[in-house]
C-alpha cells in the first residue's frame, strides 16, 4: 500500500464492506470527490494501493486529507445518492452538469390555471414542465408555434375570466384558441388538452389522439357540435404534424441515441429521441470540470440526470461504453417499469444515426466556441470603455507598430479591429520616408500622421481608439501627430515588457489583471500589428538583398535593377534569361541586356559575382 497518513490509514481500517457513497475531503474540509461503491472498504482502499494510477487518481489522492461515507441498502441507492451529492457539493474532481443559459427550453406552465406552452432560457422551481434544452432556438420556437396552433392553446397573458365588457383577443376571432376566456371550454377540458400537448412533446401521440376523440364524442353526444368540430380539427392537425415529423426510420422503434464529444475543456452530450418512428428532436447537455473524465463516466452522469426527469425508452444506443451500464439499466427499469437496454451501435442504422449526431456535435462545438469568443470580445470592449475612460465602446480600433534594423527598410503597419475582431481588408503598410536611422517614436509619428491625414482627406471614419506599440515616448509622438492635424482621437500605448497601458506620456502606466478581456483585445491587436509589420519588413529586406546581388553589373543603376527585378521577379529568372528576353524587359535596352547577360555568364567583371549570387 502506498504510504498514507495515520489519519487516512485509520479511516481505511474503519470502512465497512457495505454499499454506499464516499466523500473525499481536502485539508480545508471541502468535499473534492464523491463516489459510490458496492463495497466501501474495497473501493476506497483501492485508491491507495500501489501500481499504475492515472493522472486524475494521482492528483486526487495527493489532495485527500479525510474521508467520510454514507451506507446505503443497495448499490442503486448509492447510485442515486451519489448523483444527488455531486449536485449539492460540486466537487472539483467530479464532472458537473454546466449551468448553461445559452440553450432554450420549451416550458409548459402547469402552475397556471390555464397553462401555456412558451419559450424560455431559464428554469425555475415549481410545477412547470420543461423540455430540452434544444440546440436550435429557431426550431424550438417553431415547434412551440406548431403546438399552440395545433392544440389551440392560450398564448396571451390575460386573466381568465375576462372582465365585464372585455373582448376576447384576436386568436379567438381567427379560430386559434378554444375560447376559454369566454367559458366556451371548461378549465378541466382545457387542462386535458394541455395534457395532450405534454404527451405529444414526450412523443406519445396515440394516447393523445384517443383522449381527444373521446372528448369529441362527448361533445357530440351532448349536441355540442361546434365544440366537437374544434376538437376534430385539433385531431386532424396532430395527425398531420406527427406525419410531418416521421422519418424513414420507423423500424427504429422507441429508442434514444446518445453521443459525447470533449471539446475545449467541456463535454457536449447530444441525444436524438425516436418514438414510434418519430424523431422528436435534439437534446443537448454541457458538462464542465471534465479534465480527467472519460466518455463512459460522462455518459453515465448524463443518463442519470436526463432520465431522472424523463422516462427511458426500451433501448438507449451510446457512442461509447457506459460506466456501470448494468446497474444503470436496473435503475432505469425500476423507474419506467419496462426492460431498458443500454448498448453500443449494433446495426447499420445505429451507426448512421450516431454518425449524424457526431456531425451535429462538431457544428455545436464550433458555434459554442464562436459564441464564447464573441462574449469575450463584448466584455473586453466594455472593460476598455471603463478603464480607459472612453465615451463609448471602442468598436473601431487601429494599432500601429514599427519594424526595422538600424533604420534600414523601416516600415510601419496599421491593423484595424471592428467589434474586437480583425478586419483584414483595412490593414495598411507604410514605407518610412523621414528617417535614415532607427527612431521608433519618430516613425510612429510619421505613420500615425499619414494615416490620420488620409482619414481627413477621404472623409473616412476615425478610430474610436488608436493604439501604438511601445511606451510613453511612442504615445507622446503619436499624440503630437494627431494634434498637428487637429484630430481628437483617444490614443494609448501598450508596452510589451509588463503589458503596461500608457494613458498619458506623463502619468504612470495602467496594469490590467491577467485574464482581463480588455487586455486580451489590446494584446491581440498589438500582436497582429507586430506580425503584419515584421512580414512586410522581411519582404522588403529580401527584395533588398536580391537587388544587392545586381550591384556588380557595370552600367546598371538602382532604377535599372528595380526594373529588372519587377519584370523577372527573381535573380534566378534574370540569370536564366536570354539576350532577347532581357532586352524586351521594360526599361532595359540592348546595351544593358548584354551587360546583364555577360555578368551572369562569366563575362567582363561578372564571373565571380554571378557564381556567388
């Protein structure tokens, strides 16, 4: 056994062999892991035995300071209790269902006298039934609209009964509700229809139709033919809707397909529901704290959570083997009073559905990553507005950087961000004209001045924030350039060493905390400006090196060299060109062509240079 503290050794010695749940705690008494076992003594002791252990187990054991436990009568009770305690304590070594408000639900407001079917992103305690979450908000809204129009449910928030003299809403006038506000249908009858809508959402259509047919017959027997006709129309609409949802996979029967994907620090679980050949739609769950989790553990937690609120079908097909599958089957059977099988894909149809789910998971993961990046940018722009004292969020930002080697081939770059993201179509590059020696602040002055002058000349949008790479000296010269043109624009500089933000040349710099979304945007635009400047500088440097190879050709000046390179694009093509091809190049006559031709073929004054080039 691995060396353990006296305290842990005593705990292990006193553990019973019964089924139950164990709670592992750190030195502060915080629950860091909850697990279940058929034998507490065997299971918990196994954490401290020798042999190979995975990364999660090593990290967990290292953090354990105490162990508590709860005995249960059966392993199924332990399974249920484990799930409940994970939700309560949210231990850092257990995976957890993420409280994700991005996805929509369909809610049936059963706590109201006349329930409604509505769209929501928030789950509240109470009698309301929730279906979802759904991956597609538009699809969820469309389904709600279909259900409300099909079952002719109440969609308004008016109190029933209406006040004396109050007129019914437009829905009644166009035949899209049962007139419950006028007493044309009783509360009991209305709630029976709502119950049918709930069963429809659950995928159980046949009992819905049977109940409505019985209601229709009851109205007919009482000679209430108008009411019977309304129910008849509802039945017809339900039949049409269910047929429209039916896929060419009727042989699938009642089953669910579930797949899991680990993406960007979270687990996405997607479920496709099939009931009597009808695909009811997609249900998504997101889990975090999954760094050390595997697919089997995630699937088990999902199935426990999902079927704790919904009845399990006879077959659940999963993309990976589920931990404690047999025990979970027994638990689900006890809840649904039917045989439940949790299996891997067995048929071609099974594999086809799971493949479709996998493609959906890829799309969902990409959408979540894009949405998270967008949210980060929104927070970052809001933070920059506050910390930099701007009048509004800097939706349009421009950043300048300089690249040169001792003043040679000096260039400046300007990159533009819109709404916190690069707008590459607006990137600009500048050849520095006013400096022979290295002078970054002066070069910033030139580049900023040229850019702002262009904006004035073209009546282009001025940036909401201008950023320069460097410290107080660069900021001072950038502000001088703006002041000389009479342009009022917020300007800050960002120094690389400590990521300090200079708001003024005289004052102390501002440091934002690591992880700050505002600092993240500033670093991104600064790094992008640097990348763009360096790429341009390397390009010019390379062209300059090429042109220098032509310096030794007698009678060829800088203008001729540039003409040659502009036409042939490389020294190799110039070297290989014949006399006629050289002489036909723009700006190159026969005399110059002969000099170039001789230079690269060992002629007058050119053999050595040509060979070394």
